[in-house]
């Protein structure tokens, strides 16, 4: 295994169905910079589109994820995350409005 990407359903407070969260995505450090992460991202987004997903959200570096079409959307909020790092990629023309909730397994506990 040289890399990994995960997708999971998310809830949006306005009830919009078909949205997913992407992450984590990772590549072995010694293999980073060789396009593996981009291939994983493209495969994940292709799979979501093929399955009729409405869109995808993630938390991450805007300079990396913008190349795949992700951008901050003021109508979508993930509490406790700076808005510039919470990004969305709609696959349809309509964009939901509300608070996004990932599965509780993604919450950090100290």
C-alpha cells in the first residue's frame, strides 16, 4: 500500500442528501510528489460522480485542493474549522446551505 483515501457520508443541516466527506488522504512520505495523491483524489471524485453524489466536502490546504475544484463555500459551515480550510465541490448546480456534520468517528478527543 502506497496511499489511501477515504470517503464517508456527511449530514447537512438543511437536509440536502448525497453529500460526502473526503479524508483522510495519504501517501507514504517517500513517495509523495509523484502524483499518487492526485490519482487517488481523481479516482475518489470519479467514484462519487458515478454513484450520483451531489457533492463532496473536505478540510485541507486550499492551495492543494483548489486544483481539483474545491473552494470555500460561505453557505456551508463546519464548526470550529477556519472557513478557508473547509472546502466544497458540488457536482450539481444547487449548493446546500447549512452546518455540515461528519460522522462522530472523525471527532478528535483529547
